[in-house]
């Protein structure tokens, strides 16, 4: 009996110590804003195959709206930007593993993602459109992709939306998933797929850059969605994300964001300051 009571007491003590230690670790987790300010560096994860947000240009330089916009954010916060480049499918796991402070991406703001991550103020519209090969008269409107093979990015909201759109057509579409959109565009140019589904800003930019190869199919379809930058919901990260969001709001309010949208998309977008109930 005494031995049994001793074991129970020992177990209770070990559990209490464990809880206490866990609480101490949580309480003393370093605040991310303090850490970033101390180091003078904000590390940002992204892929570089999502023009015009992030891409490698013909000189081998990392370019795009994200590069320009985070340069402005860095100025507002008094820190340098360190880019961590990786495939899109590795971006969210990398964020959760603490490989960088936040994600540029950007990502379409969805209900499922908002449950797990914190999104900052939207930076652009993300409504889906179709890209076709220039001169292809068989696709004049979005509904004309019926019965065709359409490419989209793996694990993207654009893939999910075009699949849902395909269910409304008289003939089902077939989708091919790509790790990076550059591969999808290459297959479209080579005639291996009939179209690519991506956000309107991305497609409009590509068609503008290579009008002899690609053309945009309008109007865009699906529900109105927005792109945003992403961070975790960890308590120690919230002060940092608050600071980045404050910088973004200042850049938006003084017109710098609209100028960057004009530069990279050929147009500016009206975006809400916050998305609380995404359409998708």
C-alpha cells in the first residue's frame, strides 16, 4: 500500500514539474520582434516561380512585387530582409519549423488556412483566370476549357477553384498539378496542356510579357479572393506580425502599394484592410 502511494505521489510530482517547466519555457520564449530588431534581420520564406510576385529574372536576380514591397517594409521597420527560397510545397512546413520568420508567397486567404495561420492585410486580388496559348481560338471564354487538360499549381487555391469550376461544365476537365508554375507555362507553350489556371495578376503579367506566346482568357471566374502574407499564430510571433502589418498599412495608405501594383500588374487593386470571412 505504501509503495503504491509512493508511486502515485512520485507520478504527481513529475507531472507537476513537467507542467511547471513547460510553462516556464512558454513564458520565457523569446519575443520574435525583439529578436528580429536585435539581429537587424527579418527572414522571409518564399518560392521564386510565382511571377510577378517572386521570380528569377533573365539576369539571375531575385525580382518581383514581394522583393520591392519587403524592401519598403524593411525600411519602415529598420531591418534588412533575408530571403529563404524553397519550393512552395515546403513553405508552410518551413514556417512551422521556424526556418524563417514569415512567408511572402503570397498565399490565397482561405478559411482553412486562416484556422492555422495568421494573414496580414491583403496585398492584391487573387481571383482565378485562364491562360491559353496565343492564337488558340478554341478557348475564348473560361467555359471553353470543358473537356480539356488544364494545369495548376499543386496544393494551391487556384487548383481547387478550377476543379470546382470544372464540375459546372458540360464536359469534365482534367487537371495536371505542378510543383512550380514555370513548368506549367512551359507545357502550355509546348502544347502539352490546353490552359493554365492561376490568379489574374500572375496571368495578366505573363501575357503582357510574352504576348506572342500567351493570352489571357477573360473574365476571371470563381469567388473573389485575396493574396496575403503569412505568419504563425504562436504568441511570441504576434508582436512581429503586428509590426509588419503596421508597416504594410502605412505603405498602403500613402500610395506606395498601389504604385507597386501598377508596376507589376499594370493595374492597382482595391483590397480590404483585413479579411475575416474568406469566400473560399
